[in-house]
């Protein structure tokens, strides 16, 4: 039995003149993401994208799982393809739906005939197929008002398609249609969620991670790589830049007043991230900050941080509670990795009493105790790139 996946486009359909760009990008993303799974034909017609495996032994469970994580898809269903012959359609439906019919108590059959040369019209097709299934599965009743499942038969130009029930897609808009942005990624719970949320809005990601060896370990960095791999199931591939941050942090520790450690460190992070972003055609930065979560995430601290860069800084979690963020991190499977205990550069040299209402002039004069510009340039020059 030959199976395909039928995809219904999401918000894309609202995009007027841009629609074609969005669709083309989605098709490209689908092809790209399915490549490790097998050879597929991906065809877009009549606002449905059909994904057809070209080899018999293709793992369609994995393909469906992969498709469920591609942004720009509202819903998808797995369908069986057969010849446009009503007897064959009935028999194929009976076999294909065996599993579905073992777990439902009622159904109705519907049909859509876009190939008008097919001898039966839609009501006749539904009647034929519905009658056949009702007889084959006497424990499943026909219920046209409130069925557990709707069996759909579509007669298209090339073949007949039979499916039963659709799955919700990942929603959002296709990655790449929203431009590029750089996510500041730590090993924590929040930043992977922030990355996921912006990818959902069509952003292609570049990741920037600050490491401070020997205060942070190689395991901490590996953890970030693992997190990004999980994120990339949704966002597609990306580059990760690991920035050597030790010297700047030691300078801050040695020269600045303790209560400004975090805020100055965050300013340096933003300066460096912006430089890396520019080199990668990114037009915004993304962080996992949430208002009031820690001392460096008050309005005043955020204002002091943003003061060093001209790019917009997206903070998709800004109004969310930790519980809400954790819920998403569980859904995208990053939570279990995030909670592994490895130190982050943010947690080395943390002040006991950080400034929650820093005065920008004081921050700048503290920061100017360091000859930071050459160190920033050095850090950017010595980044290490990992392909995710
Ligand atoms: P997270 O769970 O994402 O680590 P957090 O609540 O622990 O966030 P902070 O540690 O204050 O908050 O970091 C705030 C944001 O700064 C993070 O969401 C992330 O975007 C960025 N950030 C923190 N540490 C790093 C790092 N080592 N490399 C890159 N970005 C970082
Ligand atoms: Mg953190």
C-alpha cells in the first residue's frame, strides 16, 4: 500500500502577494528537512502539498514526525493512494483504515472529486465507501452528525487518496521568510525556548554562546550543542559561534565594582553578539529574558544592556512566567537537557548584591575602567564555529 502525507498550509494563506514566496520557501524547507529520511517528491497544488516517498521502504512514521515540526504547516494527514476505481478504493480503504477502525466507535465518509471525469459524484462515492466500511467493521457505526472519525476520499487528477483524521501542524510561518537573527544561547531553560519561538515566526537562526573556560567546562558547551540540535528540529540547521569570554570576565572581576559585574558582562555580550550578527547578515538579536526573573532582567537593567547595541533585541519570553516557559521547553524536548547541572558564564563571579536599578552613567564609568575594545575584537576573532 502506498502512503503519502498531505499538508495543509498555515498562516501563509493570508499573505497576499507574498504568498508565492512563502509557499516556495515552505516547499524548500520540507524538501531539505526530509532529505536525511529518504527520497521524496514534494508537490504543491490546490493549496495542498503532497509528500510522496520515492522508495518502497521509506519510514513514514519518521517523515510524519519531521513534518509535524516544520513551521508554516497548519495540519497534515497521512493518506493512502490508489487507482481511481471505486472497487479498488473501497478495498484499499478497508485495509488501510484497519488500525483506525479498531479504536473508534463511529465514523462518516466524505468525498471530494476534483477530477470530474470520475464516473461517481461525491455523494455517491461517500455512500459506496461508507457502506462498504460499515459492513466490513460492524462494530463501528455510521454517524453523520458527531462521528469519532471522518474518512475522506479525494479523487484527484493523478490518483485517489484516502485518509482519516488530520494532525495539527507546528503552525507559524516558514523559517527563512522572516530574515535572520542571532540567538544568545545559554544552557538554561529560557534561551532555547526563545529560539524556538522566533523560528516559529519565520526567523532563520544563528546561535552565539559565551564560554569562559576553565570556569565553564567543555560539557557545558556540549550541552548547548545538544539543546540547539533539539531546537533545529524546528528551526532547521544553523551555525553556532562559541565566544571565548574568559578574559573579559576576569577583567570585569578585577577592575569593576562587584554590583555591576552582571550588567557590564551582559553589555559585553550584546556588543560581541551584535558584531557576530552583522557578519552573518542577522538583523536582530534574541535573548531568553523574562521581565523581573532575575536582577539583570529588570526594566532598568534591560535598558542599560540595550544601550550598547543598535539592532533590535527580541525577547519573546518577556511577559511569560517560568511555568509557561517550562511548558514549552517540555513540548520541544529541551527541558531535560536544560536542567542538567553545568555552570554558565553568567553564574561565575556573580555579585551577591547586583544592581537592580543601575544608573547608566555609573555603569559606563565602571565599564570604562577596562580597555575593553581590543578584548571585544579579540573575542570576535577567536570564535569557534560548530555546524548544528
Ligand atoms: P537561560 O535559561 O536562557 O539561561 P536565564 O533565566 O538563566 O536564561 P540569564 O542567565 O540572566 O537568564 O541570561 C539571560 C539571557 O542571556 C539568556 O536567556 C540568554 O539569551 C543570554 N545568555 C546567558 N548566558 C549566556 C551564554 N553563556 N551565552 C550566550 N547567551 C547567554
Ligand atoms: Mg542562564
